[in-house]
C-alpha cells in the first residue's frame, strides 16, 4: 500500500471474530467508556498501537483511488508475469496459487537446493526474498510491493 512494511489495511467481514480472539481485559485496563467506541487494542496481540494511520491517509490523499487501483493492478500483473516466466522454465515450479502480488515458487529439486538459491539471491542485495515451508517443502516468496518494480 505504498507505506512501510508495518502499515497495512485490514478489511474484516466480521470484526467481532478478531476482537473475541485478541480480547485482553484485566481489571487494570477497564474503564467507564468501555464499549462506547471500538477499542482497537483488542484487534491485535500488543496492547498499544503505533501511529500508522496518518501514513496511509497521506498515500490515499496523494494517489487517490484511481491511481491506487492502477498501482495494485500493476503489482498483480507483475506477479502473474513472474508466474508465467517460472511456468515456462522447466527448472521452476509454482507452489501455490498467485495471490495479489505474492508468488510462491521453488526450483524443482531438493529443499537444500532452494535454500542455496535463497542465500545466493539475498546475498547479491538486488532483491530480498523470504522463504517459507509447507509440509516440509521449502520455497521462496516473491512479494511485488515496491512502486519502483518494473517488468524489465
């Protein structure tokens, strides 16, 4: 969303589920105005919240809805381009369905081979990939999220 990594929007169909899961309400945190407004400390594990909303507000104001939509569509298109390139190369496989700007991929072969690829890519300092593992299958996650990412 064009802000630092610790700021994102969260749309919830049922906010009550989050509140019920993270609700921490010891006596020393109770107050008279409880229930009059959303208490966002129940929306996450930490009790306090850093001030991130102004960053997101500036992005929304500077870009506007249409430009933000264009940006998100471009990220999704770039993710699908990378998916296509991986699918056309016999050395790679896509691990999960591409979602938004996230592509989960791996070299066909051993987990050790993929760990070596991960170390090599990150050591060069051009891009940063984050690894993950599902059912003992090690793979790399390419998240297209920079406004400077291009298809060249």
